[in-house]
């Protein structure tokens, strides 16, 4: 998986899968390397993060999740800060 090759809705699907799994839902968790790659990509590419967030909100509403809780999870629990001089720096 190369996150840069995925569309915002495809990235949103992966994020939703990770979020649901973290909440103990029925979704299968992402493989650790997938999760890290996605978190790093979104953390280092704010435009991609914003586009993915926009796409993800519809999934959240359909599943009955509070978008504020999901955005907190995304920014605080999922995404790691981009390392200095890392991708997108």
C-alpha cells in the first residue's frame, strides 16, 4: 500500500477501518505496517489529511460516530507528528 497512490475516499475507508478496530468494533485492524504508513503519510501531508478528513466524515455519520471524537482520535491517537526533514517536510 502506498498512501500517496490512494484517493481521499480510499484513505478514508482505511482510516475508518482503523478507527472501528480501535473502538473494538467488527473491523479487522490494519496491519501494523499499514497503520504506520498511513499515519505517517497523513501526518506529513496536511492537504491529504484534510481531504481524507472531508471524505471520512460521511462514513462517520453513516456509522453513528461523533465526528469530534473521530477527529480527536485522528489527530491525537492515530497521526504522529511528521519527523523533522521527513516526508513532506
